[in-house]
């Protein structure tokens, strides 16, 4: 049995290289990557979230913007704090970040 997520076929060794053309494929990949950079209930500063995204993308600022525009990451108006807006089916996959034990509200 293969546990590989279908989104992996659009990544190059787990890295976001370019966006798939089809909207459904793009959403699939963004949800997959969101589960790997920010856990549900976790809050990070802009530099922390950009650092995590840099582990899966050569253009972390662009991918961060794409994740926000897709409604996967939320951010304060001043851009100082980021969080996951919603859970996805990818949150239970191997490699997804676990939900933190202590959820806090900054």
C-alpha cells in the first residue's frame, strides 16, 4: 500500500517548484504544504512562518502569500502573526505537523 499523498506528484523532492495549472491540483498542493509548515492551533511570527516555508519552497514569500490567499493561513493586519485558518485532510498524513498541546491566543 502506498501512503504517498497525490499532491507529492506536483512537488520536486517535497519542494514547491511551480504551481499546477488546474485549480483543484493547486488547492491540493497548497493544503498539503500548509499541513507541513503550520499545525492547526499554532501561531508563528512572520519570520518563523517564512523560515518554515523556505524549507519547502525557493520562493517562501510567494508561497506564504498563496497560502493566505487560499484561506489556509490567516494573519494579523500588520503581518506580525500567522496561524492556520482551517484543518485539511492532509493534517493526518505522515509528515504533517502535530497540533500543539498548548494552544494560545496572542
